[in-house]
C-alpha cells in the first residue's frame, strides 16, 4: 500500500480530472509506484467515477486458530475491477507477542522465522492499523482465496483486540467482502473449458491454489508466503474472469447476503457448490431452500435433492442432529447416514446459481444432475410438511455461545462498545495508543481497560510501570502454560521444533526466539 495512492484518491474524490491532470498526477507518483502500475491503468481507474477496487490479501499466522493465534505476515495487492494493478503491493511482518508461542508446524509451513519477525516486524497494534487503513479505502472489495473462514476472522479479531471496529471495514464506504475459492470450484463443475484442472499427489482433483497455479503457468515461488499467494490469487482470478466472465459476474453480484436474500426463493431449486458435497460430484449438488434459522437469520437451511431423505421423517430429531454433526469416521463406524441437510451462511459468499447453468447434456452428466427431474422433486418436497417440520426440529437448538474468559476472544456473543466508549477510543487512537493508560481509566465496557493494557504491553512495554510489567509477564507465563494440546509451551517447544521443522537454520532460529522470550519473562 502506498499512502500516496490513498492521498491522490482522496484528493480527486468527486472531481473529473482532465487527461493532462491525470498524466501529471501519475508522473508525480514515486518511481516505485510507476514501476509497478502502468500509466494507462492509473488513468483509467481515476477516470472512472465510482473508484471501486479489489484488495487481494492474505495472512500468514503462527497457528491454525484465527481467533487466538497471532499474525506473522500480511500481504495485499490492489487492482481495479478489471484486475489491473493500481497500487504497489503491501508486505508487512508482525512482531510476535510474548503471550503465545508460535507453533513449529506453522513455522515449517510458512518458512517464516519468529526471530526474523521479532527483529523486522512491527508491533501488532501498528500492524493492524496499517491493514485497517488499507481496507477502509472507499469502494474496496476485500478478496481472499479460501479466506472467508480464516482470513476474515484474523482481520476481525485483530481489529477487535486492538480496539478498532471489528466489522466497519466490511460495509463502510461502499465496501464489501468476497472469496473466490468456490467460484473456481463451481466453474470446474459446470464451465471447465479454458482452464487446466490439476490433481493432487493422490491423483484426486484439487482446488488448492498451490496445485492450480503451476497447472496454469501461474508463478508461485513460495506457496504459504503471503505475498506470493496474493500474486498467484490475482493471476488465478484473471484466468477465471477471462474464461467464464458470466459466472464471475453472477457470483460477484450475489456475493452479499442482502442480494442473496432478494435472489433466493423458498421452494425453488438451485445449484450449490460446497465442500460438504465431496469430490464425487465436483462439490456440487441441487438444493432446495426450506427456511431461515430463527436464531440465525442469515443462515439458510436447504435439503440436498440428490439424496434420499424420506427416511428422516421417522427418526428422532436428537439422533438426526447427532448424525448431522458426526465425523465421516463416526458415521462409517455406526453404519448410518448423515441427514442430507446443509446450512448456507449467506454472509460467507456461497456459490449458488440457478439450475439453468445446466445448459447442456455434458454439463448435466458431469455433475450427475437432471434439471427436469430435480424440479419435479423440488415441487413435491416443498409440499412435504412433515419433512420440513422434522428439519426445523433438528435445528431447533440453543445457539448461545459458550462462556469465553479470555478477553482477546470476547468478540462474538458480546455487545458492541457503546457510542461514548467509541468516541473516547477515537481520541486515544488519534493521540497515540502508547499514552492510553494515562488518559482514560473508566469505561462502560470492562473489556476495554483489559485490552488497552495488553495493547500497550505488547507494543510499548516501556510505558508500563515495574508493577504493570511484572503483571504482564505473569499473564504471559500463565497463558503459555495453559495452551491447549497441540501448541507449544516452555516444556515441549524443543521437542516440537525437532519434530516439525526440518530446516536446521529455521529450527535454530525458532528455538533461539523462544529461549529469548523465556529468559525475558522469567528475569
């Protein structure tokens, strides 16, 4: 990200600049900017009055839990809606926090050294300040590859624990969110022409970017490195858009829950591409929307019309509920089937399309769907009150959140900060977070003081008194000792490093980093 791009965008807001003015504006940009962004793309973008762009981004983290594990790297590239570069890439590293140790498995996968990030990264508060500034550029659609369940959670929890609004970037300033992994999967299922579709090491079809990229001559020097992943994602998106522009435009139009609620009709069959359907049918099945959940108004319950489902009407709802959430291994062991119901979360950019995409016999054969038969079955099913009643009973459960004691994870299931607290938070963000503890000590929401203390302890420990610093160290030691199974602590980190980091240099740097943290916390 370049602040010069943001400044120029703000400067020309609402104005119509002449060609000479735009050419002069481009020439006044830095050499780095002009080396990366073509003059014609710059001029075309700023000639468009809507100023809308894609922000292709990716995170690397020190673990697999997006709510808890810290971020190690963030990379992003901004393009116009035709996927031309309009700003220089962002590539920043985050200084690890001492309250949680990086997982050696993540170190091995990303090839990132926590010692390097400690020496060259920026504190988490500054890190997410930059991410937020980039995501809040007006007209930004934030896009990731298979990031709706991970990267978006990393962003939300990163903003929350640093006392920024956790959701504002997703809707303010005409902004939005998208994910293209299921777009590619749907194209593979119904419109595969023009793209090479690879298999994995086991010979099974794969939609992993690390397999799709080389199969289509997309350069990805180091998968699981954020900047390389982002560049590969943009090239993959260009291929999808070029090969199947109508599918691209359709799923982009209906990426938001508001548009989807207007589009989807109860009792009308659709085609859904979802990982739950498995590889046998290209992750794709005909589904019939039945109802929205009472306690989750953006969650739509559908039935898989490919499957036999009459049997569920005579089964106990609690037993069906258990089967619905059983693992594949548990089902195989019991010899029972999973109820053919699927929950579509409209806020997670589902790939749903009309049955009309099955416009040829070859397409229908590929996904084993006969549109005429599906339509007849849908009509009969939607009139089956006993079936729908049973489905409602299965999902009629308490959806309340389990108690969360760690303040950094108290985002979902808790109230938003009120207006007065938010106004005072804006004051602290404006004046400098490092002075926050001395500015305001009374908040309506008790989470804020706790989070504020942790932010300053991570980013500006020199601002803490000796008593406060000792308290912070005790908290870090406690949190590391109480880490859940599968994550490192001071007793097992060397063993885990030996097991999971084959690169000797990377392993030694990891061990050196943890030993330094241990020494600092216990001195």
